[in-house]
């Protein structure tokens, strides 16, 4: 008995005094406080970075919005309506013209829209079907092998996709669809779809898997076939995650730069007729990437590019917020039955 | 402290001060500020690099803000050399004279832009007006300029490239390009697009013309080094350095402005895709 007590006491460390001295107390308190402060500032720095990006882009965009065509004139709110009218009321983008430069962004906004919608039209069905197939159709071992391979698509650098678009896909489109130019909406849309598919597959597969086995079995027990279970039960139950997947894929498509720069043709026009996907367009990202490099700092062109950047940022930011909300709902639903 | 130590100290301080004064006096003479054209910028960059490698005490800063801003900076005394892809305008010359100096031009190279099409295209030459018509959207089919019945895919460069500036100034003459004109970001990409698109027309620097694309004659004159250097080819222009008066012989400014006359300078100009005025 006596022999056992002693080692036990030292093992738990009861030889340390329970009462701290005032100095130890202070050191411990200060240490805890510093630790919290360091961790907080690290966490806050990324939030701060986002805020600073917003502040910087707005600061650089404002001179264009508030200044008339005279570069020397001061800023004035009175110029805002005409500037907005010019930006969003015209499709003529001639920022570097020596006589009467024009800053109409309609064609560029339309270009972003065309490319993104085409990418989603191809990528969403393919991505969703792949996700359904992986989660509910093929055996688990196949899923374990295929999913990483699909996700690997996301690891290919976008400039490699761009080269593929220009060197391989563009001549193919020209030859087989018999259109004059191969760098067009279709080309950019197809490549962007391939780039968005890993995101869509990965997240919507997660959402489908998160729908519990109990729901599926309950459905089978009611006499539903496998297809009915999938379409009427599993997919509706996973809809938040699936929509989030689509939105994330959309963000990938709308924010992608290198590929659209190389594959879209970069012609600042709205396709006419509107359904002609074989025409070249130009996107916001491509325009910024192409023109920012040598633009004279402080010129209207420079600030106009920041306005485009602001539009893009607001767009992706709101998409991101929507995705976060939906993903949050999916996570909450994962635990309890809907 | 003895008298001797004091003397020694005084001498040391004197030497130090003299050294610092010399360094201060030498500093500005060895620093060179170059500002101006984005087209000439790459040549100026490479010149600066080569000269600084030869003389490590030299410090040359090259800024690329555009020909107009370069001229303005030269007149205002904000730079020593202005790089310009055009000659000074009357207004700029007048401003310089009012400031008390004569702007002196040093032509250092020629810039030529070749209009290229797919090798299968039967068209072998266009006039400058026809090219302008194509890029402005007035001519949309190859049969209008003597080719087959196929739509023209006009491809231009991004507005920030010097090649675009040259083409815009010499062919478009400030007329705006049509919205349907595609743009690419580099000479190699232009080369790829034109060589893979049968209906395409584009323009590249002379260094990018090979058997995969066909260079057209412009107003009947084919692009060759000789035609560009002699200024016969219509889409060519001289590139200038401008200084405040003719630089003092042997000064850093003079070395920089005369560097194009050296063999190394010629190699740099050729490597950057321009046509040198010398022939070694």
C-alpha cells in the first residue's frame, strides 16, 4: 500500500504547488493574452486583406466614375450619372482611341455572361450526372478511384488549358463546324466547363453522400425504384449542396482569366444573332489582364479597368456569399432529417 | 589631446569630407533617367542593362509612360532622354525652345509591322486603304480584295503593345477598329492564330514571319529588312531618342544615345524584333 502511493502522486504531478505566486499568475495571464492576440491578428489579417482589396479597387475606380472626360478636372458627383450611362449604356470599348475614347462595357459584360452560361450549360449536366453516378450508381471502390482523378482536372494549370484551346480546339472547331474563327464563345465555354467540372462533381457528390442511408432505405421501403429514389428523394434532399456546387463552378468560370484570354478571341462585341456561339467575345477578366500591363497609370483607361474589376469583384463576392449560405444550410441539414 | 592627434583628426575629417563631396558630385552624373514610349522601352531597357553591366557605377532608370509623356518629361527636365516612337510635335518643340534648349533626335532603329495571312490564302498583297477597311469592318469578305469567297477574320494586338501602336498610327490613322476584330496578347499567339485559321489576317513584327504564315505586300512593297530600314515599306517608322541639345561627347547620355552604333547595340535591336540601322 505505502509502496504504491508515492509513484502515483508524482505521476500526476501533484508536487507542483496549487497556489501560484503573483508573478506566475501575471505571466500566465499575459501569456494567454498574447497568444489570443497573435491568433486573432493572424485570423484578422485575411479578413483585413479582403477589406483592403475592396478599398483599393474602389479607390482606383472612383476617379473614373467621378471625373469627366477632362483628365485635369476635379472629382465631382455630378459626373456620376453620365459616366454610369457611358459604362453600362454602350457596347463600344475604345479606351485607347486618340480621338474620343469610348468606355462602353456592355459588350464585355455580355461576353462574360455568354462564356459563363455556355460553360454552365455544358458543365452542370455533365458534372451532376457524374456526381450522381459516383455517389449512387457505381460501387464504392470505383468511386474511391474515380473521384480523385476527376479532382485532378482542377490541378492542371489554366495556361495549359489555354494552349490546348488555341492549338488544338480552335482548329478542330474551325474544321468540323465550318466557322471562320475557332477562338469563340464555344471554345472558351467548353474549356471552362472542363475546368468547372471538378468543383461541381466534388461538392455535389459530397452533398449527395451526405443524404443519409435512412432516407434512401425509407424510399425503397415505400416501393420506389432506384431512379425514383434518386430523382425524387436524394437529389431534392441534397439541393442546397448541389446549388452551391453550381455556384462555385460558376465562380470558377466567371473569374477565370488565362483561358478566356486565349480562347475567347477577345473581340469586344455582342454576338449577332444572339445565339451564334461561333463568334468571338471578350470578358471582363480577359480585358483587365490584356490591357492593364501597359496602361498609363492615372489615365481614364486605367481607372476604367478598375471599374471593371469592381464589377467583377461584386459579382464573385455575392456569388460567394450565396454559396456560403447554401453550404451552411447543407451542413446543418446533414445532422437532422429534413 | 595633443596637437598632433588633433591635426591627424582634422586631416581624416578633411579626406572624408572630400571623398563624400566627390561621391555626391559623381552621383548625379552617373545616374540617367529615361522615359517615354512603350515601343522603344524594351530597347532602352536592354541598352541600360548592357551599359550598367559594363560600368557598375552607372544607374539607369527606364520608365515607359508613352511617347507624349516622355516628351513632356524631357521638356520639364524630369528625364535625360525621352524615348519616342514618333517625332516631336511642333507644340512640344516649341515648349522645349521656350525652356531654352533644342530637342535633338537620335534615330536608333526602324520598326516594321508585317501584315500576315494563312499560307493557303491566294491574296498576296493589299493596299493600306484595304487593310484599314478590313480592320474598320467595311471589308468583310476576301472576295472583295481579290481572294476566295470566305469571311475575313481580322486579328489585332492588345492596345498596350507597341506593335499595335505602330499599326494603329500608320494603317488605321486613328480610325477605330470594328468591334468584331479579335485581339491576342502576343506576337507568338498571333502567329499561331493566323497559321491555323485559313481566313485570318493579322500583323506581327518582322521577326515572326516564317513559312507558316504569308506576309502580304503593302501598296506593292514586300516587308524585308532592306525595305523597312530604308523606309520604303509603308508600315514602318523610325524610333527615336530625344535629348536636350546634342549630348556632350563622352557623357553618359552620349554613350547611351550612340549605343545603337555598336555591334552589341545592333544585336539588341534585332533581338527585340526591330530593324537596326547599322549593318555589321
